[in-house]
């Protein structure tokens, strides 16, 4: 018994794992237990071999992979067909969770193939009205391909289709499926493979696929979801690292096969993904897989897989003022934490401290529109540069370093004070003043309104407010240009 089973164990593993996983509902190999019919566009015939085996359609459903002449389906290559197809039809509507396609080992003629799942029985010429569930675009496609539909794909028929329009099919179309395993459930209540309660969906389901061939490559794909190859416990460290690098967090990946992974079951999860976003003034440093320890994976992917993180850093001259620089993809496609906000900063500008005094500065962090104010030391006058400098949007200070010089005779008061010669500074100051005046105006209006009778309050209040406002602004403008700014500023801010 053991002996008999040895050969097929590998091929049964997939099914056993799936059944174990979904004890709520029965997942079956539909091409075996729910087969209505199968066909192929033409049949290749080994005419020189005794018994002339035909590569008929049902050979893709017989559980045999290795012997091409006895275990595979194959279309005729003697004529230059423009199209080739293989199809299987089930007895009734089903839900497909997994398709495992096995082509020929060491002989690749299926470049550009399509997989269609149709929800009604059609002929191959009607396929153009369906969207393929998969189209392989590799010049040299994998010998084995496992596609997972985590939420299940409704269908009654599965087509493999090759179109000669693909240049790599050398202008003729051949389809050579050695085995097509379609796992799913049946939309009938009392069927042995009935789809009972909802399966998979957003839940983290572990999927398995057994590597059939030693030579060639093996591909995995999660339909519109990400592939997270998170369980590599059965592999050696070096091997698991290369698998993770290749597949973890990807929708589709391909592994080169060899004797060390042939016959082994690769287990993985298909899970919801988070859309990668860009944040202003923020750079992506690397993607991070916390569950398996830090290592960067492909940062060009437009999505990040469940439980994988993106690590950002603020652009040069920027610092984080809100949110998080590490975001993890959580359930329901949500990122953990808050989007990072990076703001531009200026380093405190240096000044000659033996001639100039830093009068105002909110060191150590300066953001856009923050300023520093200097005065000349006693018996010094301002000769060059700017006594008020503002942090601008590029993280630079406006103006130039202030230069104060010792006066030979007593300094003239006006010349030693802070003149605003920098137009940017002036503008910012005026904007601030205007804002403050708005506040004053509001207060004023309220006071006035409280003291005026209700009848005509609005016009009169507004009138008074704006007249006062304009008057004050004009007054200010004149004062700023002609006089001692810091004194005035303090006056406005803190009162006389
Ligand atoms: C088949 O699928 C199409 C969309 O792909 C849908 O519009 C149509 O209603 C489906 N038909 C049946 C019988 O489920
Ligand atoms: C087959 O190739 C033709 C020509 O490139 C293309 O228009 C057509 O859509 C293809 N058929 C399918 C089913 O993709
Ligand atoms: C990973 O695989 C091992 C061995 O097959 C198994 O014991 C373990 O439960 C798996 N882990 C997960 C999270 O599925
Ligand atoms: C995200 O940032 C907020 C503050 O912005 C902080 O309270 C929280 O702990 C951060 N979360 C993580 C996971 O670092
Ligand atoms: C940071 O920049 C945002 C706009 O990008 C702004 O709303 C916020 O006030 C800034 N924070 C600081 C501290 O400058
Ligand atoms: C002036 O600057 C020098 C170095 O530039 C520094 O060592 C010194 O402490 C400063 N003095 C004051 C009063 O800030
Ligand atoms: C910021 O200030 C620096 C130095 O004065 C200047 O070179 C730069 O053009 C300014 N940037 C902006 C956006 O005004």
C-alpha cells in the first residue's frame, strides 16, 4: 500500500492540504469529480511509436505529469494552426479557488497563453467576449503555474488558449497541458463538493502548491491580491531567503526549480494589499517585512502586502511634524498609523556674537515663516546684511548675515535699529500685521455692537471696523517704513 502510494503522494498533497484547510466546505479537484467534458483544438499523435498514443484532452486530467506521450494533452504541430485551445467543462456552476497548470518539462511552447474562466458554456471563438483571468507575457513561461483566487471565481468552464499573434509562438499555436488541476466547490446544496459557508475572502488562508518538475521554473500568482510567501519553514535558510526575496509581497513570482525543491510543497498566503501612496517632502527608504526580520524588497511595486511595512524618511532639510514614518499594511487595506508630515526646517543662522546679539529666535527648530531677529551691540551700528531673517520654503534664511560695526562717534539711533530692507520679510510682516488687525477689528466690532442699538448695527459696525482697519494699516505702513519696527511690533502685540 505504502509502495503504491509513494509516487502519487506528491500530487495528492495539494488536495489534502486544501481539504484540511477548508473543513467548512469541501474543496475538490473539479476536473476529476465534477467533469462534464474536456476537449482540445487538435490532437498530436506519436505516429512512430507503437500503439500511437494520442495526446488527447483528458490526459490533462489524469494526474500524470512526467511522461509526455502517455500523460499529457497536446495539440497537433504538423499544421500551422493560428489558434490552439484546451478546455474542461464542469457539470454545473462552480467556484474556483485554485488552478494548477503543468505544461511540459524542458520544452516550452506555451508562450503568451491565456486562461479563461467562463460562467456559461461557450466555444473558443466566443472567448473574445470574456476577460482572461490570466495572460502570460513571459517570453519563456514557467512549466508550472499556480493561480489562486482567494475569493473564488465563479465558472463552469476553464479554457487554456494560445494565439499565434504572439511572436514567441513562432507563428503557430500549440497547447500542451500535461496536467490541469482545478480546485473549487460546487454551487449545489447536497453535492459532496458543495460550497457551504463563505470561504477565504479576507481571511488569511494558507495555500499550498507542490513543485512538480526539477528542471525549469515554477510560478505563483494571487488573483488581484498579493502573494505573501510567509511560510518557508521547510526550506533551508539560504533557500528561504531567495524565495522570500523573489516572492514575498508580490502578486506573481517565479522560482527556478532544482532537485532540492522538486516534490516539495510551497505554502503561502494570498492576502489583501494596501495601495502605496506618496507623501509630500517624504522619501521611501525601504520596504520592510517585520514577520521575517528586516530586509528590503522591491520598492517599485504599487502595492504592499498584508503585514509588510513601508519605511519613509523626510527629505533633506525636512523633519517629521506629524504622523509616522513607518506604516504597516493592516486588514481591509488600511495603513497603520497616520500619514507622515514632513516640514521644511532652517538651521539657526550664525552671527558674529561679538558685534551682534540674537534678540529673538525659537531655537532649535525653525519652520517656514519663522524668523530670527538681531540687534547690534551697544555702540555698534548696522552696516550690511539683515537684522531680521525669515526661514523660507526651501529651508534657507532670507537675506544675509547681519554685519554691525563699532561706531567711531556715538551711533545715530535710527541707523542702529532694525530696518526692513528685505521685501520678503516686509511682506511676511505685513501679512502678520493684517491678521492681527483682523482680530482687533473683530474685537472692536463686538464692543461697538454691544454699545450700539440693534437697528443699524451691521452697516455702522462694519463701517467703523473697516475704516478703522484701513486707517490703522495706513498708519502702520508709514510707521514701519519710517520708524523703529521692533518697538512698534511689541506695542501691537503686547500693548503699550
Ligand atoms: C456571467 O458573467 C458576466 C460578467 O462577467 C455577467 O454579466 C453575467 O451575468 C454572468 N452570467 C451568469 C449566468 O452568471
Ligand atoms: C488573438 O490575436 C488577435 C490578433 O492579435 C487578437 O486580436 C485577439 O484578441 C486574440 N484573441 C484572444 C482571445 O485574445
Ligand atoms: C508553516 O509551515 C509549517 C510546516 O508545514 C507549519 O507547521 C506551520 O503551522 C505553518 N505556519 C503557518 C503560519 O501556517
Ligand atoms: C504614530 O505617530 C503618533 C504621533 O503622531 C504616535 O503617537 C504613535 O505612537 C505613532 N505610531 C507608531 C506605530 O509609531
Ligand atoms: C507643515 O506643513 C503643513 C503643510 O504642508 C502645514 O499645514 C503645517 O502647519 C506645517 N507645520 C509646521 C510646524 O510648520
Ligand atoms: C560666541 O561665539 C563663540 C563661537 O562662535 C562661542 O564660543 C561663544 O560662546 C559665543 N558667545 C556668546 C556670548 O554666545
Ligand atoms: C530662500 O532663500 C534663499 C536665500 O536667500 C534663496 O536663494 C531662495 O531662492 C529662497 N527661496 C524661495 C523659494 O524664495
